[in-house]
C-alpha cells in the first residue's frame, strides 16, 4: 500500500496546489494502511487526515509517536491538500517539503503488523505489540536512515541506484537515504495564491455547469457572492 505520489521533483519549491494534493494523498495512504492492518474501519475517512490520525490514536490500542511539527503539517494538508483543483486558496512558508520527509518517516514506521503474538517453546503466547512499539520509539534515538520496514518499497528504491524515483526521494532528505546526513540547507520564502472562485465568486454558477465543486465550498462561495452584492 505504499505510494510514490509525493516523490515529485523536490526542487519545485515553494509548494504548489498540486504539491499539497500529492502530499495529502501520501499521508492518507499511510494512515489508511495502519487502520487496515489493525482492522479499524476507515470507510468514512475519505481525504480527512486529522480524522484518520485521531481514529488510529483512539481505536488502535496505541498512539502514533508523531512530533508537533508533523501533526501541524497533517492539519495543514488536511485543510488545503484535499482541494486538488484550486477550489480554495492556499499558502506555504517554504519548508513544508522538509517537514513532509519527517512526517512520512514518523507515520510510516507503523505501517506493518504490530499487534501479534508468538508461541514460546512452553506453548504460551507472547504478545508482541509492546515490543514492536518500543522498537519504533527507540528508532527516534538513532539516525532515521537506519530504520527500515521489512519488504518496504522505499527501501527498495534506495537500494536501487538506477531507480527513476531514487534521486527525488533522497535529495536533501534527512530521513531516507544511505547517507546519515544531519543537516540540509535550503532557501525559504512565503508563497500564497488565491483561488479563482475566491477572487470571482460570481462565476460559481457558470463553473458548476462544467466542474464539480464540493457542496460546502460552493455554499461558502455563494454566501460570499451574496454578501458582496448586498
């Protein structure tokens, strides 16, 4: 259930609307993988990352060890990333792609079977969930590049120097790659763009003849247009 949709050329900074969408999809797939492996229904998650993250924390029997910056990015992508066709305005501060590396690394560690048992020689069963969770937590004290998922697709990409996605994956990446790098350098600049419907809500009815606009967004723009005309 892994994805490489977020492995777009990482030099395309600052974030664009498509970058938000790709990042949102990547985290969405990892969260849904965790829910599936723990047999937690996610049929009503849709593209709501915060809903999925909270569902894991509440119903899996463990909480994801995710940093405050990663949770903040998940909230940001949950708000802006699901609108992939520039239905709403968005902004970035220029460092999201680097926080994305950390967020993917932190969430992805749980994308494997954790809650299982092994039968000991005396016939008794040893529950492995606690041990697996401690192993994940311990990984935060080591170089992140050393943590690997058995059979993981990203590990396969990193091992294959000819893989077309490898360069994009490891470029200026503090969490994935062979090199145990500690720092990266990058420029930082704020970027924002207003959606066409935000600038011209009066075109909503005409746009809806050709494009599906989510109901809540359409209602908001319709109210905006009505208030502008009063």
